[in-house]
C-alpha cells in the first residue's frame, strides 16, 4: 500500500514507511523462523546477521521518517545534524552485521537502539510546541516502541522479571 502511495504521489515519507515495514517483516520472519522454513531454507547460518541488519534498517527508517515529518533540514538544523549522525552510525552498523560476530555487534547495537529511539522521540517532543501537533501519533508510537524495547532489555539483563509484558 505504501509503495503504491510512494509511486503514485512521489512523497518520500512513504518510501521510509516501506523501508520500515521491510525491516520489521525481515526481523519478525527471522525471529519466528519463517525465513528458514518457507523462504530461505539454508539461512540458519545467517539468521543472526539478518536480524541485526533488519534492526539497522528499522532504525535508519525511523530516523528518516521523523526527519521528513519535521522537515528538519529547513526548520530544525540541529535536529537534522543529529539525524545525519545517527544515520551515519547505523549506516556503518548495517554492513558490519555481515562482517563481525553477532555478539560483539549487539553489545554496541542495543544501547544505540535506545539512543536512537530516545533522540527521535525527544526531537519530536521538542517540535511539538512549535506547532507540529500532527506528529502526536508518531510521538506516541516511538515512545511506545522505546518503552517496549527498554522493558525487553531490562528483562534480559535481569533487572526486572521476565513476564509476558517484557517478553512480547
């Protein structure tokens, strides 16, 4: 649907939504073993790399999406510079997913996920008083994503108990 909207309207945010959906679909398909069962049977060796690459794609598309919502290049140059740094960091992580071990990469990527989502949420919250009230849904979605990832990480670290809320 979003790809059709991008092709017909030529609005770049729809392309960012398509990238976000591709990243989420690849992540979920690999986590739920659908990738190994139905699409690429011999992909068990690269499963962890696909998960890490999909995570990098998700984070890049989240930053690009909020950047396009804010038109940060014109209206918020400091936020735009921060976004370019985050995109650069994730752009380095994306090819590294296939060149380094999964463990080493995730020890760096896990805190960067929290930093990226926090920075995106704070950028949207900072723009809210300046008349960007249309971003409420995106702000709520990013804060919900940040909260769920923080609960998951805290559960994995043993800070809070692993229950249904922290595992799903």
